[in-house]
C-alpha cells in the first residue's frame, strides 16, 4: 500500500473565480437523482460552464453591493443566490435549488405536494396557494412572480469540496458554503473565530458509512469493528484473509484531503482531523468518484456519504465498544442513530459582514427556511438517504434565520 503523506493543513487551495466566467460550477437546475442506489452519480461541473440561470446586474456572484435584504439595489430585483462546496451536501442543496428555480405551483403534486392522500409529507404544515419559491421568498418581503420556472431570484449550487466551499464563502465569493465537516476543522479555525465570521446552518445529518465492494460483501464481510477499520487505514492489515475474508489484497480508498468526508472520518474514526492514513492506496475528489472506484475494483473499502451507497457499494455494520451499528433502519442500533460515532452534521455556512451582522441575508434566509420544514426534511434530506433533524434541532436552526415579514 502507498503511504498517505498529505496533511489536512496542506489541503485548502484558494479558488478565485467569478460567476460571469462560469467557474462557480454545476447548474442549480441540474436537479439531483435520489439516494440509495448506484444511480446517484451527480454530474460534476463542466469546465468553463455555469448554470445559465442569470446573475446580478453587475455580474457579481457574491452579491457584493447588495443591501442587507439581498436585493441588488437596482430595478433588476434580487441578485442570484450562489453556493458551492461539499459533494456530500450537494444532493441536498442542488435538489433544493432545482425545486426553487422550478417554482412549481401547488397544483403540481410531484414537486409541491397536495392535500390528497399520498401527498408529499409536510404539506399539511404549509397552507398556501402560492408557487414554491414564491411562498418562502414572500416571507422575507420578496414579490412573488406567480410564474413557474421564474422564482423571485434564482439559486445555483456548485460542486467542489468542503474546504473549498468554506474558503469561498469566507472570501465573499459565494453566498453559501456547503460543508460536511465543521469549518473549524476545515480551515483550522478556533470556535471563537468561527462564531465571529460565519453562521452555521445545519440542514441534516449523514450516518457516514464504511463501504466494501460487492465481492467482499458477498464473501461474508458484512460488518467490521472500528478497530479493524482503523488497522486497515493505518496499514496494519493489508489482506482480507486477516479479517476472515478471501485471500485478496485490500484496496483502500480515501476521499481527497480537504473534503469534509475525509476530515470527519479522520476526526471520528482516528481521533484527530490531521491523523495520518498510510494505508490509503488512492484518493478521490468527490463521493461520486469513490462509488465508481468501489464498483470497479475487487477487494475495495472506502468511507463516503450515505446517499451514494447501493447494491454495488455496500455499507457494512460497524461495532464500536461492543455495540453493533447496522445498516438497516429497523435494527436496534443503526448508522442512522445520533449515537453512531461516524454521524456528522451537514452544514450550509453564511458569512457575517457589515451589511449582514446577523450573518444571513433575506435571500439566504428564505432558501434555508425551505429545508427546515417537514416538507424540506422529507424531500431534500430523507429522500436523498440522509437523516432528518429532530424537531428540537429544526427549531434551533430556525432561530438562526432572519425574522420573517
């Protein structure tokens, strides 16, 4: 096995870009496939391509020059809402942007739900005859358009890494930085600095699984202990036969240094966000690439986001200190439980500035509020195979948002 000589302190590269040049990334309108199978390979942003959703009048993707309510300060209305970062958060955020930009009327039960039996859960809490984005934006004083595919302002979500997303939002390059790891670990900040610089909006959780290739799962490796996984990534165990499996060399896959998935795994599994992992044979930038490697290689093991698992990328049970956390939601202890040691929050960070001293402008507030409803937790979080927030956590997150009109 090769040695993993990269350190998280070396991981973050400064990305300077403008939306006008198309470098923000994948289209918010691209939508998102559902989680839970191998069809979750969300397309990566094309080089030089952008969403084509439009932009603010001055071509500024960051919203600089806009007022604290997120309006562009001219007759063209609110500026484009931009975000980028974690490929783990991407299925949630991008699906949300797709729904937002579609601005479906309430009569469209596929997107907005209906009051009929079998409707999208959560409709009962939202009594409105407004289009979807119109409904949430109007709570912050934005004029509804009453037109499908024409929201009060558009949203676009780019795909990169957690560290990159955190840097982008703190440098004012995007409005929202998506991260599957805490910004303190991603950028090496103290808790005090983070509280001064950003607001942390948690929209859901990921029961971060460890997965193996189908040949290994079929050979009987359906669970491991936390210590066995640690030994694999520390290069102390190199063949599946040492763990009761077939005589095959272990192909050990890691996420790119700088991804929140990598940071969280090192922190939660190895006890240190900067822990060395000399057992890693190769690294991949996004969860999509990890899933593809696991499908294409025998003897593989990897850690990734739950939304990208499937029949060919099997999550395994993990035993920690005598408790086995299984992959079925019906088990007594599961990877979906808050007690599961690899469970992690999924973050959308917004920046505290002179114009937005509370750290969240009205555009960002309306967009985030959409996720913090029963409807949003079902459609954007649980339907992507992530873990909805308990009611008490949703209430705490809503308190971080600007007051509604």
